């Protein structure tokens, strides 16, 4: 999600990010001293308050390695914050939902061969709407 945060930081808020694609993960090199250049490219759409963003990297100069795209999406500037920041009643939502055992998340992830690291092992309770 830091790619999205980079785009928002570059254009300012309030803004809307949509249609984000994570095309290739960016892993730090296991080799000591190996660096990568990272670039955020924002291309405005002429005549509109919107554009596209791309996050790319390549080996640090001097290199002939091509740029590799890690994420891209659409962004638009807005004049208001969206409903995403509205307040909601958590207790009322819990009453409308069912308990979902957090252990099932691991089972479902395993089923589709998705492996979460220790940073994602902090789920304590989940509620799901039918």
C-alpha cells in the first residue's frame, strides 16, 4: 500500500485512487550494497483533474536494466473527502454480522496457496456479513 501512499503524497489530498494494479512485487536485495532506483511517474489527463500513476524500479546506475513496473492506477483530485471517512456504529455492524474464526483465514489462504508472513498474524477477531 505504500505505492498508493506515494501517489497521494505527490498529488495531495483530498484525492481518489482507483483501479490499482500490483503487477510485480519489489523485494529488497539479499546482496549487501545492491541498490535499486525507484520512481513514481504521474501522467495527467489533459483537461481533467485526473491522471495515472506508475511505480517503477531498476538497478541503480550505471545499469542497462529496463524499468520494471510494480504498481499503477488512476487518480483524481477531489474537492471533498469521500464517505470513506464517515462515522459508523461498530457495535451495530457487529450485531448484523457473524463471527468468522480467524483460524479460517489461514485455512482459506492455504487453500489458494497464499502465504502470509508474521506481520499478518495479528488478526484476533473477524466479523463477516452474510
